[in-house]
């Protein structure tokens, strides 16, 4: 019995030595960032809620001194929310939700992340915990143009001895004109930098997937 027990133990040890070593699981922690470049144009004028988009990772992501997501990997997502700018106030808005990240070798993993900044588009910012992109406001421009029309109307009214009437007519005309037009659309051109932050750990050892 003792010899048999020792023999079994030797066989077990020999099999364990020949078994392939299990590499420790790699996990990219929540809070890690992804810097990407938009691959196409998006706007509140030409895009629609539900449209898909892709962006290319522009800076490699490292973990424990090694690159785990290389530059050239592809982030795929969709427009989860879109609002066109209002006529009097309000701005164009889009929420760009990521779905998955695909490595150059074809591996793919679902991605939980939120957009925290947009770089390269003036008068555009990211607001709220869901990463909503907000475009430029038309309020200042509208106020200046309406004021200019009112002043012009005042000059005409002064020439006709009715300056107050001229101000009212000029201002009203400018206001009505701007009510008939929408505000400035939010536009994100190709190449816009989108910076995402992981909201959940990303396990990096996964089987090949579509």
C-alpha cells in the first residue's frame, strides 16, 4: 500500500510538472483611460440617435509595465442620445456610448466606459455623469444680432421722429427671425479626440470573439 501511495504521488507530481503553467489573469481596473480618435463625422444635423460610430485608440494602454491595449485597437459604440439645438436657447447634445474594444488581431471584449472629455472642438464640453457632449450656445450670438437690429431700428425711428417705435420694430423683427432658425449644431469631425474612462474592470484574458 505504501509503495502504491508513493507511486501515485510521483505520477501526480510528474503530471503537474508537465501541465502548462497558468498565467495570472490580467484585469485593467476601472478608472483606466482610453484615448481615441473618431473615425468619421458626427453631428446633431446629420446623425441620428442609434447610429453607430468607431474610434481608433491613439495611445497604448499599459498595465504592469506591458502594453495591454495597443494603439490601433478599435472602439465601437453608438449614439445613445441626441438632441438638436433649440431656436431660442439650448444646445446640441450627443451621448456616445461605447460597446466593445477590438484588438488588431481580432480579439474583442465588451467595454463599460464613459466619455469624460472631448479635445479639438471649440466651445464643446462634456457634462454629467453619463458623458453627454454639449455643443456651442447660440444665445450670445442671438442677443447681439437682435440688439443690433433693434439699434438699427432705433436709428431709423429717430430719423422719422419715432425712436422708441423703431427700437421695438427692429428688436421684434430680429427676435422673430431667430425664432424661425435653429441654433448652432454640435459637430464632431473625423479625428476628434474622445477620452473614455472605464466604469468597470476589464478582464483582458478572454477567448477570441466577434
